[in-house]
C-alpha cells in the first residue's frame, strides 16, 4: 500500500542510503495493518511511527555523528567513476557545512597557499622564464673582467681601456657597449628627485635592439666637449614629466649639470622594475688628455 | 577496519536473528524473528539504528533486493554477517559460557 505523501516527505529526513528501504518496510507494514485496524488508526500509526523514526535518527546523528556505512559491493560495481567523484564532492561539501570552524581554517590555508604560489610563480615567470624584452635576447652576453691573482671565479668590472680596445678590434660580437649604474639627483623642474640611472656608451641601445622615441646616442657624443645628453625611461617621462610630447630637446638637470633629453625609451624596454626610475644615457668620454683612460659620467 | 569490539546485548540478539534468517534478513523480518524467538517487542527505530551501527562497525553488509509492488515499488535492504561479526559472536558466546560455568544449577 502506498504511503501518504506527507509521510514520504517526512522520511526524507532519514539518511539517504536508508530512506528508500525504510519507506518500503513501513509501506509493507502499513499495507498489512490498515485492513485490520481501519484507515484512521492506520494513518495515525504510520504518522507516529515515521515521526519517531525521524526523531530517533536525528538524535543518533547529533549524538553519534553518524558515519556513512561502506558502499555495498553490488552498488560499487555499478558506480561509474563520475558517480564516485560526485559522491565524494557532495560528502566533502556536507562535512564542510557541518564544521564551520574547520571550513574557515581550510579556506584561509588554501588562500594563503594559493597567494604564495601565485606570488612565487609571478617572480619566477618574470625573472627566469620570460625572455628579456630585447631583440634576440638569446645572443646577449655580459662581459666581465677577472683578476686571476685575486680570484679564479670572481667576475668584476671591465677597465675602460679594455672596453675601448675590445670594441674597436673584436670580430666576435656584433656590438659591444659599456654600462655603469648610478643614482642621480634630478632637479630644476619641480621637486628634486633621486633617480636610478644607467650610463652607457653609444651603440648600447642598438645592441639591445631598442629604438627610443627621438634618437639614440651618437658616437661623436663620446666627445667630452659636447653637451651631455640623456634618454628618459617611459615611466619617468610619464610620472615626472606628465608624458610631455615636447620633452625631446628640453634640458634637465642631473646632479646639477644640464643634460639635453634626446629620446624616451619605449614602454617595457628597460627601467621597468621600479616605476619611478629613470635611465640616463650619457656618453662615454675620453679624458682631456686623450689618454687611454675613460670615465663614465 | 577497527579492532573487534565487544557486542552489546541487543547487538548480540540482532546478529543472531540475522544469522537465523539467512538470505531473508531485512528489518521487518529481523524484528519479527526477535519477537518470535525471545518474546521481546522491540521498536522499529531500535532495529534500524542497531543495524546501521553494526554496518558502520563493519559487522554487517547490506544490499538492496528487487522492488516489489506491496512496498510501493521500493526495495528491501537485506543484511548479512561479515566474518568479523561471526568472530565477535563466538567471542561473546565464549565469554558468557565461561561466566556461566559452574552456576547453571544456581540460576535455573
């Protein structure tokens, strides 16, 4: 005999794996009881029995923390892998809902883990995996000097004399350029500002394949008698000079010395690690005596 | 699987009823068997909860039979003893027999 719809709805509060078989048992007993006791008594009986069962299972759930019984062999055989995955996901979600404290700690742990992984990946991606933002980065090398008497492995700066000789005589490299990093005071236009700079020899940008807006440094600008020249990074041009389209040709003060701005580097081509850095690209100059010594300014 | 736990008295009764019923052991029949053999009218809830606990402990396995019209198209859940349940019954019996030994005349 079919159970009343309300009783079936009430039995939905039973554990899912037992719900159907318990409802079947009650239907069987209800079918046997109703002809003997009459419909009214049978109705009262079935409602009362179902309610007691539900209350008993709820109490059991609260006091014992009912675990799910093992999946029977014949059901396990019929389950596809997706049934199993779905069951695990639903079970996991229920457990998380039942234990909000544990859920909170788990979510925080996951958030910290994912955040740390993302940060590390971003650094590794930028520093190690992505190619340098220059043309043909695989053929770029850094030349360093070595003093065997002091250290067999320690690499240091190259002397200016060696650089000039190598640049003039080398047939191995397409181009050789010298660089030296420094910090300069940028003043004369608003608040003075300490900026990071890189002094380079002419040909440096061409070796990297970077074409600035304006022009690059010229070989004759190595001459110490010529005016000092500078190329700004894109970041400095935007932040300090408000992306002034007439910046080329203007004179700025670096360490209180006037420099003519001859170009602006394209975005992402250098000086991108620090937003407010600038790159100054003055020439390498021979000293006044014309001797083998050079200095970067 | 956890170590063998001592059986409660009602668990003992339920396991023996299942053993007696063989392949026909489902909740209604187990309750009827206990009533017929011991005269105890146990509640349905006690039967379901005990079966559930015994299954969780690994003493029972269960499976669904075929749906029948008199059950509203629902299947019976049959139960059978796992080997560890037989071991637990043997251990329980051994303990009771050992305690009884020498006092059969006193308490009958």
